[in-house]
């Protein structure tokens, strides 16, 4: 009990506090992690934009196939240049 004086307890607590500071985990995230998360977010946004554009083009292509089937006589009698012109006109809209 003679070792548990007020000064020894304070000294022991200070040593514990200093010791814990050396093993404290870093707070927050590093710059590399922030850059990585931003890059992933940008790629996901780009992916969503490309998927939307792909869906639009697929629906346009599907509609175009339906139009060709409806206008089969026109397509059958058209020349290669006329078909090329129809395709270009349709997809440039």
C-alpha cells in the first residue's frame, strides 16, 4: 500500500495515456483511399450513363427492325445506296 500514493497513481495514469497514444489507430481515411473511392464513383457514374445510352440504342434498333418488317416491300425493292441512306437518316435522328 505504500506504493499507491497519489503521485504514483498520477504517474502511472500519465504513462498509460502516453503508451496508448503510440498504439492508437489513425483517424479518417488516407488520400489514396479518397482518390480510389472517387475513381470508383466516377466509373460507376460512367457505367450508368453508358447503360442508359445502350438501352436507348437497343430500343431504337428494335423499333427500326419493326419498321423494316412493316416496310418489307420498300426494303426489298431498294438499292444498296437507298438502304444506306435510309439507315443513315434513321440513326442520325
